[in-house]
């Protein structure tokens, strides 16, 4: 019985030491240069109601951001993956473009019709433009500072 108490005491002490080491490691102060940049910044685009959302590489990876190029379909139509289409509360449609790496901007689109997994557009970004296929909702939440409940 005495040996069992001794073993339990050692296990409890070891557990407390492990917890203290974990807490100490998480709260240790690092130099300012060691801190990562903000995961996201939102900058208004002058002369418009749009904003530029910039993500850190770590934030983009954490969100799983993926893009695809706008495809040319005929002389006056383009197509994007249907996963790239977002709907505003008023029913208008938009997508997020990526004009440069880790930068995202909302772009209004007009969907002519949906065929399979593609949205055929009558207006939108030009062919070759990168549009977000995964992570658009998170970009919208970041742009408008919306958090999940």
C-alpha cells in the first residue's frame, strides 16, 4: 500500500512538472522580431468600395486557400469553377481574385449559367486571372471582420 502511494505521488509530481513546463514554454517572451506578422491585413482600395485582403503565408496555408485561372469560353464568355462563386445577401454574385501572391480582392461577376462544376460568366475578371476556389468565405469574413459564433 505504501509503495502504491509513492508511485501515485511520483506520477502526480511528474504530471505537474509537465504542465508547468508546457505553460512556461507557451508564455515565454520572444523578441519582437521573432513574432509572426499579422495573419491578415485589410486595406481599402482608394476610389472604390473594395478592400485588398493580404494574408501571411501561414494564414493562407491554415485556411487552405486554393486558386484556379479564369478560362476563356468562346469570344465573349469566361468560366470559373462554381466553387469560386459567392452570393451577396441581395443576390448579386462575386468572386475573389488574387492579383498577386497572398493578396485577394472581391470582383463582381454576372453568372450566365451553371454547367456542371463551372459557372459561365457574362461579365467578370479576364481569362487567366486567378480566382479563389477554396477559402473564399474566410476571406469575406476577414474583409468584413465577421467572426463565427
